[in-house]
C-alpha cells in the first residue's frame, strides 16, 4: 500500500480526537476523509503531514514515518486558508518549496512554469496574492504543493472559502490535475457533494473512528451503517421487522417492502429482527392520481404535503405519511404548478431503491 495508517490514536487532554483509525490509501488514489466538524479528519491529515504527535503507525511504501519531521516526508499540503506569503509574487510563492530544497535555478524555473500552466495560472507569475481572486489563490496554493513533486498530496478543505460556482469549477480542476499527475492524494472535507463527485474512495469519520470506507457510489446506495446512510445525503426511513431473510421482506406500518438482491444485507437481519427500511428522496415519485412511473411500487395514497421549497431543477416536498413519519422528496416538475400545502398525494418508491439496516 502507498500510505498505511494503523491503529492511529490522538488525545488532546481529556479529548480523544482519533481512536484507533486503520486505513490504507492505494498508490495514485484520490482518497477523501469525510465527516462532520470535530470528527478528527483534519487531525488525521496533520498526523500524516507530521504536524501532530500520535500513537500507532503511519507508513509510506512500507517505511515508518514515526519521528520523521514534516520537511523530510516530501508530502505537499494545501491548507484551508491557503497560507500564501502576501509579500511574494505568484512565482515566488510557488518557488518557496524549491528554494528550501536547493533545486538549481534552471530546473526550478521549468518546474514552476509547468506547475503554473497545470493549474491555469500561466501569465500571472508577477501578481501578488492580494491581486488574485479566491479561486486563483487556491490554484497558487495547489501549484506550490505540486511543484515539489510530492510523494503524497494532502488537501485540508481547500474549497471551503470559495463560493458555490467556484467550488464546482475547482472540483473539476482538481480531478483533472489528479488524473494528469496520478499523485496519491488524501483530501479532507465536510462537503458530501465534493467528496462524492471526485473521490476514488472515501472514508467516513465519526467521533474519531472510521465508520465506513468505500467508493462514493457504493457508500451512497449501500451504506453499511445508519450514520453513513444519514450523513451521505438524506434518507426516508420506515421502522420495520424482518419477515423472511431469504426473500428479503420487511414488514412496516405501511405494508411490506422487498429489499433488492443488489442491496447490502446485514447478517443480523434474521426473521423477527427489528430493522429500518429506507430509500433516498430522489427515489420517490409523487402523483395526484393513479399514475406512477414504471419500476415504482405504491407505498401509500394518503400522504399529505406538509411544506415545500422550489429549488429550480426540482421541488423539495416534506410529506406526512399515515404512520406519522415525515419524509422529504425531491420531485422534478417541468413547469407545473406543483402541490400546495395540505394536498393529498400518492407516494411510490422505485422498486430497486429500498435498503435496510438493523435497528436498535
């Protein structure tokens, strides 16, 4: 493995920031650490960079990094606030790491030019950070990390200070640069869309522990834990009981639902076990009549619209179901008037969208 983290533990006084984290990042992989504020993801990144003391093991290509100072690890890091030198030009900021490594002038100039072209800043070499937009400053920080040709690239919420449009643009840029360089990358964020859109794999941290690891698509559609299911987007849940494990049927207050073969099935889900059946809001269809799309099965014809928010490409509806459960539904409307509050609607769920997890 390119980067191996084993039994990593960090305490700050009485607070446990990391509690036995084990993780392997593959060579050339874009790996994301995702989780809520305070879960330990930035602490883990700082341990890898060499900025925090820790218990456990961090190794690169089989060699332990215990006691190796940050500048000797040959890792490049992009900080949340970019940490640019305001008195230096773009060129001077990017050159900083090369000067510290005593790279010869000719080679340094070539590498700086290559890094600036890679991040789209060619022609801005003589500007200072105060003369750049937020997105351009982020690109300078990225070029400074890349120019040293790091063994591992570490990114600590690099897009959090950008507006929504710039964040979207920079996601594509970071993915493009990663595909071009094939650098092993460890990327920290709390933004689910950011992680889902560009990660090869991601790890979900919760209270200093690793809750789940997998590809974005697998963790979104087949989450292994209730926390990961709720953290990666939203879920619509129904309390239920397993009727028959081989046929994957779960009884709920609104009738039986069948969990598709492609869905994860926990070993503890025996007949009689309490379970939570759930689906994603985008897997739900609303209608005011008997019509429903192919591949959908009706759940109830007595849901009531409790509220709505028009979001342009879709409308977010909050529904009260007959059993007292409240669901959120993303409903696409092509110029229609939508459903006013208080309207009674039929609710259908895509047959392949049901998932189930054990319930305490």
